[in-house]
C-alpha cells in the first residue's frame, strides 16, 4: 500500500480471516460490497495479497464485479506460488463441497516474491510441498528427485513448478482434457477437507489423497508397489499425513458432490509411475469400492 501510494495511486483495503473457512459466499458478497463502496471501476485493479484462499476469493470477485475488472495475484505462501495463483481458477466453497461456485478468470499478472516465504511457518511451507510432489508425480520425475535434496534450491523449484502448471493450463485452460491431471489426490483430498470442517489444510488433505490414490492404484495393478512407496515417502519427508480419520463413507459422499463428476461417473487421476499419471473413469459404485480398497490397512 505504501509503495502504491508513493507512486501516486489511491488504494482501498479489504481484509478477512485467513483459512478455508472464510472461502464462502458470505465473504464473497462482503468483498463485492467493499469494491462497490470504494467506487472501483473497470480501470482499477484488484490485487490478492496472501495465500490460496485470498487468491481464489479475489479472483472470483474480480471476475464478477462489473462483469470483470483487472486482477493481480501476489501470492505469499508456497502453495499459492506453485499452484493456486497460476491458471485462472477462482472459486468459493458451498456447504455441499469445495470450489462449487467459481469462474475461470486469468490474472493480468502474477508476482512471486520468494522472500515472503522467509516468515512462513514450517507447517504452512510444507503444505505447499504437497502440490510440488503432485507436479513431480504427474509430469516430472526430475522434479520429484529434486525434492529429495537436503536443501531445496527454492527459486529453481518454484520456477519449475510454475512452468509445469503454466504449460498444462496453456494447453487446456478450461479443464476439459490434460489439465485434469492436476487433480491427482484432490478428489479424496477435498473430501477430507470438507468432512474435517476445513480443519485439515489443503496441502495436508491433498498429501493424504495422493497416498491413498496411489495405494489404490497399486492394489488395482495400475502401478507398482515401489511407485506407491515413493509417493508415501515424499509425503513423510515434508511431515505431511499419508492417511485420514475420515471414514470411507464420508469420502464417498463428498465425491458425489465433486465438481469433476459427470452424471453417474467421476474421473480419478492415478499414477502409472513417477512422472506419469493416467485418467481413469469410475462409476460411483466402483469409486466407492476403490476408496475402500485404498483405505484398507
């Protein structure tokens, strides 16, 4: 704010409590009202300064206020830098599930200052590592190996993750084809988030979702046991959970409301090996069987 004002720009501020519990229609409408009360026009810019929730909320508001105003992403968490700030997905959660109201709306600019990570608590930093593990599993065995380094080359790792997501989004902006591989671990992960009352963070939920999905894939014969163990090992390395106390029945119920469901079928992303995932369509009954298989000791 200080630097913008020194450059001659007027600013207005809207602040809301951090965390997924704020990513709802109530916060969204309050934000829209704040934009209107500040008399923002289509020549103004809405900047999201914060983590993934701030980016999702601000992006959805920018997409819908005055039918669209310019939008800048300034992510301050690792998860937002490597994943949610790139690609133009904006949304809020509904009581029935995560990200059920939203829009594809690309930011005009994304500014990743990795110096912001110096003040990030380790637990929140590790949340972002879940999405980096995901990118390695789905597309880059080289990145997956890089995450085993005792000291992460942070700038290089962040840049590589952004490149991976950028290229996927450029090929499939509206999530109808190749972009779906970015959902690895997310169907189960979103169920964990929902049924924990969003007490389990996105990174932790996705980490558990990836381990469970890879265990199910191994037990179905889609990947080798070593692939599953590599994914579980990467999750442990960053002190992330590989399991959940949420029941199979609750995860199955959450999957019914998953935005990726089409009619009576839903697509899961499952690993063949590190660096390559495939899409597999399940009926809802088969998905229930898969989740039970994945959660079996």
